């Protein structure tokens, strides 16, 4: 939608809002803490899909952090004297 959200983001947000609406219909929301509990799924899903600079959204940042800290990093340094398999001068 307008280049900000993809289909998965809209599904996540819609599901969170739908669960919040169902909880508000079935729980007694006259109590403050129960009302907060009822809207929590919508707030969490909204937080996950909010766009942020330099990334697509918060969900992408969390995924990138997870991949960075859970996979083995392989850094290839060729150095200043690397010759790309060439020997001698041409």
C-alpha cells in the first residue's frame, strides 16, 4: 500500500487489530488493565509494521538483528597484497 506496506505487513496488522476487537467485545473493558490487555495485540502488531528510516519496518530490523547475532559471520579480507590469482607482471 503506497510502497510502505507489503501483503505480509497488512496481514499481521489486520490480524492484530481483529484479535483486539474480538477481545474488546468479549472482555469487560470497564476495568483499565483489562482494556489495556484487550488492545495489546493491536499495539504489538502496529509496532511491528511501523515504517522506520533505513529499513522497511521494525519487523525487518528485528529479523536482521536475529540473523546477525545467530549466524556465523564470515568476513573475507583479501588484503593489500592480494593478486586475484595473477602471478607476475603483464
